[in-house]
């Protein structure tokens, strides 16, 4: 089974965010980047499928030179090959543009299965995988917790809301977007890093960005920063205020 | 038609709350861009009603009995092509996340997903989304022509009063759909058997710490948890003392949880505990020590005697639930 | 006592007057050693044959061991430097038997007598064999001989008494540290030694040239020749190897050696065993001091450091030093030897270093245990939920607690800690505990007040990541390297000259472990800093009793014992715990264990906290935020508990009470 994992490199979760001077994106100068967390789970799922069923794991990432560090890390964790889609202009592409670029790069590989995280930690659109499947004309399923290879194709466990799940069966080739937490991630090892040095990273030049369907006009810090609201009063008053919060802010009542 | 089409989501004939919030957003958007706000609902047999919208398009086909991305995309593609709405709105549910991006792709569009607010821009409406786990807001705008697809985040628009009012006229739409178009086979939804407690999936957790004093007070906390439909959890000392089983321990040597609500009662918030619950969406803390570190991570805090507050809260919650 | 004085007087040369002694003993004590005369050619031939047989047998059994040691991998970091230290250790630990005696005074002194006795006997034995070949060079009635044989007789008596005592201890008292298995070989060897001494002493009581003296001579000879071939396959191999082991042990306490080359991931298989490890494994005397003081062993965990070393030895004996078979027992289920050298055991080590400190024959357990962990972690064989969580947290968040680094920024801002900008004297290193843990933050805030009070300028780094200590000790060289390189660069960029830290783990890792990747600025622990300024710190008018707990990484790892005590003494009355200073008992947090899951058996922290509270002191004084957090948890479950304060807090408290213009 040939599994292709599409990963994204995103700013580290706890990065201090500063809006760039043009107000269109954040200041990238001082940022450290890491693999998008759901993509890390997609990679883990791919590695586990390979360990169970054999095959090959190819990891693909689009972006500037810096994304090769994420590819190397994926190779260190056990991916067999990497494809770097060279693109310095991700910001100039909307979801459709990014998915088209991935589709171009992936077509020649004709994988049995494409895995990716269900959404990115930075933009959080949660669409690239689905759009890629649509462009490639293959079936997809999203928010997947478990993947099983069957005689006919795949049986996956999909997360629904409120603790509900559903199994979905589908044929190969297919695309799945993977939910975080379904597997336990492995840590990168020294041995993995050393082995990764001998693995191949192919580069792929993306074609120029086309017109966008939607555009990100500007970014800004939200007004309300998280802070603790202290509730005071008699016990009964506090209880009433809490219920109010439970209803309208937390929404669990 | 220009205007706004809201795609509703139903399960066994019942609309979910998020669909009504999407209707609320639909009204708001229709007011901005002009035109009517209609709704569409997909089902195998129709018979569904909703109020407060201009029209309800009941998309009916037996192959729509169970949700499939292929089925939904195919029929909505036909409906949108037929109606040509200016905007197609969805609640940002797990189901919508599964098919709406593909649907937009068929129109050469990009879904503006998970929208929390809308406002007027220079050229048409601007949709606000959150980036980087809410650390940043972003304004999005459609730049292509054709229908604009948008999904709205839960809780961003007030659903109170939506869906009621005069029942909308129902326009039945029977799409073309063949079984071979549907490539995946969905199974019945199920819940995980609740043999052992899995705090990591609990939506609401009431967690108790050393502040509850003695084992006898567990019962009072259990009552609050029951009232909220919550799982009872604890910090390490409680489990060490055997007042609650070890599997209910949250923290570095216990479980890591991320509920919608984490209600910490009598927990000071040692670092070993905090690392286990920092992923909670909302944290309410009740503690007698105003300097307790738990308040650093709490959204709402109460400084006071938990033995007075908890029974009152239990009462109030039960009353609120009716 | 009488006998001792008799022989002692013999040694003093009073034996020159035989009559006097006969009065005392009633025996025909001649005062000179009786020597058999007239060895026949047959006898000489027999003796030579016996010596050759014994020596041959010895080398036949010893050669494979030597081969294993020599064929083990070279220690790439080994240097004879510093020679002075090595000579001193040899003198102090081997010749003076200092460790042997200090750790277990009674059996220790008995052992020392046996050892010194053996040394004294070297000349005697040489002459003994020479005699048998008619080549004797030390005449018993010459003045030198008279003196020396008398001198040896004193030792013979001490050895005989000591070995009898040790025999009783091993076979009748049977301390559990010696293991549950009864070693008959040990018993037999003790018997041989006893025989050697008795036959020697008896020769003072028989007439020269008689049949009795000859049979004594032969008994003595045969005992000695039987003893020799028994050495290689028993713990008595330490007689041969341990002086060398002590002299050659890796420089630095619990020093983790750098990996060598692209194929080195730590101790994975036999091929990774280095010569020093081999030598140490074969030197183990099985005394069990390491296990006796091991916090894991004491609290009922699987880890038994002695058995790790013996496991290594059985592995070498069975498979040799070139084997590709995994070292850890879990990875070679088909084998039955060395089962004690398991992954489970290796990851129970708190790296407190007690074993290494105790070991009288120079075995360095911690590098071996960490080496085994490296082998498991660097190859991904160690799969532990908490360990993985920790490594991912370090990779992603740069701190061991897995919190967002902005939490540190918030704390720095809120507390008003200045950012280091090159103008201040010190860089105050926060560490994970100081930057993220509520109690650790209190310690930092209090220490900052102490520095302010002293008028010392300081600043904290804008961005700081974990030193990599837990990754280092858990064998993750990849994460450790990332952390070390980040830290070195951050300090260099900020142009830091001097660092002070509240955490002994940070101090150790920065000053010592980082050296693999670069030289960090000079760093000291806050106890050292405060002690240097103790004359300017306020003395509190308090008779509060404070029991000080020596953190492993400050005491055994850094040899800092006095400084924190000086600070404690300013704040109240210092109380010593039953186990203190070099013998201090771990809090259970070291070696990355603070971040792993629940321990099996008793909690180390609870055992130590109970010991500290048991002193009746009003305050437990700590000097490490990890110890502090472990005790906070353990003490909270006690009915009446002492207050728990870091030495910085003890001092800052005084600043508040005494009052000062500095703040």
C-alpha cells in the first residue's frame, strides 16, 4: 500500500504573535515552525498502517526552504521518501490554489491512500484534504480516528459530534483527514534522524498561483483577551451567576 | 434567486441548534446583501417544517437517508445551480466539514469556514474567522463571482427565536442521484461503550481537590456532577486517598482532558494538575484561596466556601434544567 | 587480646627474648618463624608442577575475561588526565580502603585488615615459594627477617580474625545486600585464607626442620595454590581488577560519555559495551552497597544496581563484547541470563548517584544505566506514554511541563523580572520549575529579592528552553542536543558572562553535560551565590529548627554541602537528617522520573519526606525545586507537617523581617 501524507508546517502553538506591518499576515521573522499537529497524527497513522500492512509512506509538504526541516523530521520518524513542493507564495493561494498545487504534485505518485490532518493549526480552514480529494476525483472521509485495511478497501472510524462515531467503508484510492489524538505520537529518535540522512527528498516546482476565490483581507488581534472573571455575592447569587455563564458563555446547559 | 440559502441539518426529523444559529446568520446576511433568506433540508422522505424563513426547499431522495459526502454534494450542486443563491450558509458541523469544501470546489469557490462574525466591507460583506487557536482574527472576502459558501461557528450567532414563527412554504426538490455515485458506505452511528470512565472524551467534568476536606463530601460533589451531566474527576491527593478511583485522576500522572467545561472545586492548581486540564475550553474554579494558581487558568472564578456554593449551584442547575 | 599483644610484642622485636614469651603463652613459641629445610628434588619438582598447574589454571580462567575486556569497544573519551586525581583515588580508595571502611565501618575495617594483610604477605609468600626451591632470601633469624615475619604475624592474626568475622557475617548474619544466594565458593575461599593465616602463625610454634613444619609449609602452599585459580570466576576477581578499575574510572561523577560516530546510540547490544564498562562489570565484588543505598531498590522497585552490573557481566560471559544481541532483557526473550538487566529496571533509576558514590571498586553505575536508556530511547524501543509526552513537550514547547512558553513570559512580566541585556552581572536562569511551576516561581521571586537586597544586578533571558536534563537522563540524545544547542546560542547571543540558577539539575546540565556541544558561561547554584555573600545577609533571631535535605545533583554531583548549610544556619538551627550529605537519600524526581507515571512500590518522595519530618524539625529546607515539589506532595498527606521552604525563601523571609533599605 502506498500512502501519501500531506503535511503543513505552521508556527509553533505557543508562538508570540505579532501582526505584520501590512496587516495581512503575522510577522514571520521571529517565529519557530513545527509540523501541524493533526498532520503529525496523520503521519503516525500512515506509519502504523505501513507497519501493519507493508508498503511505502511518502510525505509531501509545500512551502519555502524552511519546510524541509519538517520533512526531515517526518523521514526521521519513519517515512520512506519526501516531496518538497517549492512554493514561497502560499499566502497568495487560497485553499483551492493550495489543493491544486498538491494535486499536481501527487498525481504522478498515484497513491492508494492520502492522509492529512483534519485542519491546520494556523488557518484552521479544515478543507484542503477534502478539496484535494475532489480535485483528484477520489472518495474521502473526514475527522477519522481509526483506519483499517479490508479486502475491498478501507474501513474507517469517523468522529461525529457529542461522543458519537460511525464506521465508513470506502474503496481505494481514497483520502482521509485524520483527527488528533486517535493514536499515540512517537518521538523522533537519534537513530531515525541519522537514517533520514540517506532518504530521498524530491523537489517539485509549483506552477504560478492563479486568481483567488476568497482572500484574506487583514488580520488583527481579537479585542477580548482571556482573563478570569471573578464572580462575587452570596452563595445563591454566585450560583445564579454561574448558571447564567453555563447557559450563555460555556453553553453546557 | 439571489439572497441567502441556509442548508439545515437534521437528525431524525429534528433540527439541531447550530442549524438555527445558521438561520440567524442567514437573516443577518440577507439584511446586508438584500434578498430573501431561504432554507434547504436534505432527507429521504420530507415532511420537515421550519418557521421564520422565506421558503424551505425540501430535497428528497431515498439515497439521502444516510449522510454521504457524495450524495450531499451531488444533490446540493443541483439545488444551488437551480436556485443560484448569492450565498450558501451552513452550520459548521462535523457533517458540513465533510462535504461543503468539496461542494464549493465544484463551483470553483472556496468555503469560508467557521465564521464567527460578519460585517460590511467596501465591496460586499466581510466574514470574520479565528486563526491560530483564537489568537488572531481575520477578515475574509469572496473575490470570485458566483455563489459564496460560508459556514458559521457554533455559538457565534444567537439562535433564540429562530425556526419558530410562520411556517415556511415547502418547495420539494427531487434531485437526480444514482447509487453508483455514492462511493462510500456509512455505518450506523454508535457511542463507545461506557464500561470504564474515559475522561478524555467527557464534555463536562467536575473535578475535586483537597479542598473538599474529607471523603464524606464526595457525595455533594457527585450531586453537582449529576445535575450537570458531568463526569466526576479529581486531583491526585483525592485518588491517592482512595476517595475516588485512580482512573478519575486528572494531571501529569493521570488523564489529560479537554472538556467543554472543567469545573474545578477545591483544587489549588498545582502544575502537575494544570498540565492535565489546560486543554479545557472553559474553566470555572471555586476555591477559598484567592491566590490559588487555578485562577490563572480559569475563565470564571469564585473565591469562597465551596460547601456553601456547591449545594446552591446544584440547586440552581437543576432549576435551570427544569 | 592476649594473643594480639603477644604477636604485637613479637613484632616490636621483643621476640628476641624467647623465654619471656613462653611464660605468657605456655607454648613453645620460638619467636622465629620455623622454616622447613632440605627440600628434595622430588619436592621441588612437585612444587613447580603445582605452581604451574595453579598458575595455568588461573590464566586459563582469567584469559577469556581479559579478552572480553580488551575486545570491548574503546572508550572514545578516555584520558589519563587528571593523573593526580587518579593517584589520589588509588591511594585513598584502594590503599587506604577509605570507601570500604567509611560506608560499613565494622566489616569495612575487617576487609581492610585482610587487604593490608595480603599486602604484608606479598613478601612473605614470595619468600615462602623461594624457600621451597631453596632460594629463600629472607632468613627468619636475621634482623630483617625477624622483624618482617613478626610484622606479618600481626597481620596474619588480624586477617584470621577478620576473615572469621566476615565469614560469620556472610553465612550467619547474612545481610540482605549480599544477596539471597549462599556462595559456597566464598565460604571455601574464606576457609583457605583462614588456613593460610593459621598455618603461617603456627609456624612460630614449631621446631625448625621437623615434620610438623614441613606439613604446615605444604598446607600453606596448597591453600595458596588452590586460592589462585578460584579468583577469576568468583567475586574475588576484584583482588586483581579493582585497583585498576579505581585508577581508570571515567573522570567526573556520573559523567555520561559522548556518543561516538553515527552508529552509536548508547548501550544497545554487546558491541556497544566499552572497555571501562567491561572492566567495571568484572570488578564487581557483589557487596551490594549500591543496592543498599538505591532509592529504587529500597522502595520495592525492580531496579537493583548490583544486578545490573552482574547482568552485564553474565552477558559478557555468555555472548561476549562483539554480540549484536540486545542488552536489555525484554529485547532478548529467548535468553535466560542477565534477566535483571531490563528496560523496566533501567527506567526506574533516579540517577541519584548513590550507587556510584558507594561503590568501593570504582564501578560507575549511572553512565551504564543511562547508557542502557540511551540505547532504548535513541532507537525508539522505549515506548512509554509519559516519556513520549515529555519528549514531545520538549520538542514542541521547549519545557518539560508541556506548557506554552508564553506562560513564562507572563510570569516574567508579572513578577517584574528584568530581561538580561548585557549590562547586568548575572543571568538568572529560571529553568522549567522556576519559569512554570507555581512553587518554583515563588523561589525565583524570593531569590530575586535576595539579589536585589545584595545589590547584585541580574536579568533573565528573553527566551529560555529546558536545559534538556530530563531528556539527557532518559537517554534522548536528539532532544538533549536540540535543547543544549538552543541554550548555548541564547546565552552567547545575550553575551552572558555569569549564570546563577535555583535548580541543581540546570546547574549540572549546563556546566557539565552541555560541554559536548560547547562551553557555557560560568554557572553557580544559588546556595553558592548566597553563601559567598553570607556576611551581608541578615542573621535571623530565630531558634526555629530546620532540617536540610541535600539534593543529589548539588551534593554528590557538585560536592556542595557546606554552602546551603551556611544559609540555613542564618535562618535558624540546622538539623541533620539521618541520611545526609554524601549519603543523602533521593527525593525521587531525578533522572526525568518526575515526569513519568506512577512508581511501583513505595514512593521515594514519601520515604524521604517521612525521614525529614521524623527529625521533628519545624522546617524542611530544600535547595532544589524538584525536591521541593516532590516533598510538597508527600508532606501534604501528613497529619502534622513541617513547613517546606527553599533556602532562598528562608533568606528572603529574613529580609522581610529584618527590613532593609535595599528594596
